[in-house]
C-alpha cells in the first residue's frame, strides 16, 4: 500500500517547497551566518511568496557573497548598482539597502552578545516553542515573542523587522515548531 506522506498544507506539490519543508523549515538553527541568511531572505519575502524567494535563493547567495554579514556591511554604491542589475534576485532598492544596514547591525549584536545566536534565541528562552496546531489556519501571523523581537531589532536599527517578518523568521529558523501535529515533521522537529 502506497500511503501519501502528510505534510503541512502550505507546502503544495512544488518539489522545491517539499524539499524545503522536509529538510529545513522549523529545524533549530544556531549558525550565525545561516541565521543571517534566513533573516535577510524573510525580509526580501515581504509582499512576495516564499516559493519566489526559495527559487532565487541560490542567486541571492551568490549575489550577496554567501550571506557573509562582514562582507555585506562593506557594500557601497557600486555593489548596490550591481545588485539592482541582477535579474536573479528581487531587485528592490529598499530591501537591498536594508540588507546592508542589517548586516552592520547584525555585527554589532555579535560583538555585544558574542553571537547572534545567543541574542536571537533569548526571545524564546533558548529553546524552541512547540505549538500544537491542527491546521495551518490556526498559525498566528505574530506572537508576543515576535513582537518583542521586532521591537528590539527596530530599536537597534534593523530594517524590515516587523513582527510578521520576525515570526516567519522564527518559524524558518526553528525558534518555533509550527508544523501542524498531523505533519510527519512535527515529531521529528520536536
């Protein structure tokens, strides 16, 4: 008997989305560069579908030097011009400028807390919040934790750091487990 694997409804049948859901989404991330990448990609997603960003992720990685915040923090007008001319990424001037600003602020947090990981995980008490949602429509767009994260990131000068973006980041980086309880990944990620 061939039983279909039960996944979160948002995944659909796109092989790239399935792979992302099955291997990455909701898995706790503690590597600073990977956390930076997720944060920046979630910023670029604002107003777009995650599928769009995921399809361009490789191009984003190349265009932004592997999401190395120390490199991005030094970007200048020529780099901005180069990025705006790159058809492989989302060419949004405000989001590109925000990425450069956020890279600088990210480095400040690393200096203050010795890692971005230590700082960002403090919003969830250093361990993932495990929700027990039965259907995707039960998932919130924001939470008290994402509100606090957003407020602090904005206070520190981050751009595109609204509570909804912060919550999407929390889901992607595994600060919360928002796989629905019927999804095969729910127990694996927990």
